[in-house]
C-alpha cells in the first residue's frame, strides 16, 4: 500500500509578519546629496539587500523570471542540462536587469560625487576656488599675511628698543606704499623749498637734512635692514605659493595656515586635487565612450559635463549657477541621474511584482487543487464507509433473523476516520494553511503594486520597494521554481492526486475483500465478518 508521507516534505508553508528593513552604510536610492556631500532623506540609512530583488542571486532571478531556470526533460533530444539552464537564467537576469540598474546606480552615484567634488573645488579656499582666479590678488594676499606676521609676530624684536617702534611703523608704511600706492614712492614728503635745500641756500637746515635722508627721520640703516628682512620673508612665502601652484598644475592644494610660523602647510597636494576634479569632470564622457550595451549609455547632461565647462561663458563656475529661474547644470545633472535610477528600479520592481503575482496566483491555484483533492478524498472515504454500512447492516440483520438472534445495529465513521487520521489529516491541514497564506501573499503583492504604481510619493514607493526586497530576501514570495521545480507545486499536485487515488482504491479493496475481519469489515461474504458484527450488536 502506497502512503503519502512524502507530502510532508513537499508541501511548503510561508509565514508573514513584520518585515524588517535591511540597513547598510550605502544606499542605492540615496542619490540626493546636501552641500556637505551626505545623502539626504531616510534613504541615506535604508538600503536594499544583496539577497533581495536587486542582488545577483537565485531568489532575485527566480522572482524576475527573465530566463529559464529549470531543466527541460524530454524523451527527445536535445534536452536542457539543469546546471547550464539555471546558470543561463541567472546570467540573463544579471545582463538584462541587474546590469542596467547598476549602471543607473553608478551614473546617479557619480553625479552626486561630481556635485560634491566640484562644489568643493569652487569653494575650497574660504569660499574661493582652489585655483587662481586673480593670481596677482592671491600673491598680494599672501604678501599681506607674511608681512603682517613679520611685523606682529615678534620677529623684529631684535631691533634696539629706542628704534623698534618707529622702524616697524616705517616698514609698514613703506610696504603699504609699495603695494597699495607704489607710485607714491616718487612723492617727496618735504613741504619746504627743495630747490633751495639742494642749492644749499635754505635756512631750514634740519628740515632739509630730514628730507634728504628720508625715510629716515630715524637711523636709515635700521630701517633698511628691517625692510630687507620683511621682504625676504614675504618673497619666501610667495615663492613657496608659486611652487605649489606649479607642481599642482595651476591648482591650489588643501592648505592650513599655521599662525605660529606664519606659513601654510599642505594637507593635500594640488596635483591630487586637480587630478581628482579632472576625473570627476570627465567621468560621464569616459562611461559613454566605453559603453558596449544600450543600458550602459549615460545621459547627455552627464556625458557632456566636460564640454559644457568649455563652452559656458561663465566657465567652470557656471555649472553651479542658476539661470533664468532654472536649476544649475549640476543640479539638473544630479536630478536627471536620480530620476533615471528611480525609473529603472521602479520598472524592474513593477515587472517583478507583475510576475510574482502571476506565480503566486498559479501557486495558490495548485495549493487549492491539492487541498480540494485531499478534501475530496476524505469525503470519498466517508461515502465509501456509508456504502459499506448499507451493505453490512442488512446482511447482518438477515443472518441474525435466520438464527433468531436479536441485534441493534448502529453505524459509525470509525473506519474512514482512522484512514483520514493516519494518512490525510496532517497534510490536509498543511495544504489548507498554504492556501490561506498564499491568499495573503496575493493580497500583499497587489498592495505593493498599488503602492508603487498609484502614488507619486517617493517615500511610499521607497517603503514598498524595501518591503518587496525584504520579502524576496526572506523567500516569502514564491517563484517559478516553487511551481515547476523538482519539488514544486506541480509535481506535488500530481503526487497527491496519484497517492490519494491509490489510497482510496486500496482502502475500498481492503474493506470489501480482505478475509481479516479487522480489515475487511465490509466483506459480507466472509462468515467471520458477519459474526463479528453480530457479537457487537447482539442484545
């Protein structure tokens, strides 16, 4: 006699509850960045799972069902090898779905990094660009800082106390005259008759001497030494700045001013800054140039960034400036890339949900058929027992009357119930539960589809995608392998159907043909069976 113990291994159950959202340090959808380069919104912390719908795994491939993942058995050749076929299904899912999404992720993520990097490049020096917009102005600012540090930093303290104050003042005035009004050096400060002084006929002897020794009015040598020292310090600073610019190919490095030494210290060389910015500006063109498939082609805004900074009359700074009420080029680039990523992910998710609903409904129907088959077998067993009683009772009464034996016949469901308890009840309960759970899955998929398609709320769509991703990662949604695989619902249905038919036929045969009264209780052609019922029903 065949049994259906194997059903316990084949019937699948699903549990639904509160779905946890997978957390990660990066975010596929978090492509909007703030001025500090941080992804904005809740998506900065929520992320998709690598084992979910966008991971290169069996669950995602099965859910998408873009390629065959089951071997095709046949009495004819060629047949499909299981390993090759399943691998082909995964590869198609990767090539046709995941690669396109990953490319949009790369484009969106790169656009965000470009926005952060370029804005930083344009404001990295206390709000000024990390390149000389006005080199003369930058040199003058560096001279100012160096001269101020020399005059105020105590480096002229070695002057004689009687000369220090007036010499320091004279150096400062001389520096200001040389940098702010260099032509003032041609102006003679003497207000008297200079011609008379020069001819030696002036009566203002001391005033004349002062004029001829200007800018003395103090010992000229002290002033000259202080001035020379100050100029040397400033020249050193400017030379160092120009060297850094030269080695950085015209780009300032990341520097920090040390107030103790009065010098700038390099934190990041300008060569690295420039190289990094150059890569950011040309990333879109390189990706476009290297594209070999249709879904690798990046957007025009992204690929044209390098060309735009050449043609824009505002130059590099123009890409961050709004015009005529329109977002800046950089903002448009980031928004465009983000929208493409969103559309790509939502499109893939919609297709997955569409197919998942089809699969779940198919699975639900198969589980319903299995449950109905089990229920039908239970009813058939009870009907068979009723039929047996309709035969056994008259036969036993007839024999008892012929023997003048008084009996009171009564019928039960004990024989069918025993078969049901031993062979069907547990599996019927599992199948019924599967039907209930699958109905809930269908309703959930419908709700997720509605959340994605029927709302413009990014938050609602994001939550729906994360929930779908979590469901797939937890194997909480059935896939085509659950239906057509070796242990899938289709084979399970056949197994249950054949097993239940054999069980019913064998039970009927045993009841009506076995010579053992405890088994063939319905075999009225066996005297021991008749005697068994007379003994039980005799008054």
